[in-house]
């Protein structure tokens, strides 16, 4: 029986993403192998999305009646980043449901056009007081639709 060759990982390009946030790596982000540790990529993804939401007046971290709770996440690594790289996080909305949004984020090292990593997470909108799912607020839905590519 012959084995199939592994599928090539297709690396996203900057043009695949709607909005960008610049994030700086820190000395402490490098691990013993001399590159940014995998857990830091998840922090970049979370920070980029939440920074866009806060800057757009759509997320009040301490007092908003509706908040997004992450229910699923993932990341595919294509190439290493290391301190002192600048990471440009490209954000798009993959799927917009009744109460959830799948944010997809490409992480680009310095001026590179191909992503060094690509990840996602799904926010389910919930009422802060009950932690029960609610419909995506209209302003947030409009914002997320603007992130669709």
C-alpha cells in the first residue's frame, strides 16, 4: 500500500486579512529553543481581536452587559518568530452565527507577506450576569461583517 504525501500547509498572506494590529515580541517570549513559545501565539491572537473590539467601542472589559467567551481555539505554525520581531496580526471574521463569531488571525513577522502562524478562536456572546448565550449585538455584528473577506 502506498502512502499519500502529506498535504502542504498553505500559508496565508496579508491580503487575506481585513484589519491589522501591530504587536511587539518581548525578551521573555523566547523559549529555550530561541523562538517565541507556542503559548505566546495564542496571546497574540487574543490580544489582536480584543484590541480591535476595545478600540471600536465594542468591548467594555469591566462593565459591558454582553461579553464574548472563548469556547474553541487553534493555531497552525508555519515558521518561527523570535524577539525582537514585530508581529502584525491580521484579523478577519470566518463565520458569524446567531450568538457566535469565529475570528481568524494571521500572524506576520516584520514585513513578511506570508503568515508565520495562523489561528482562530470562537467567541460566544453571553450576558455577563447569567453567562447564558445572547444574540450578537447589532453594532458588533456590523463590525464583524466588515471583517469578512
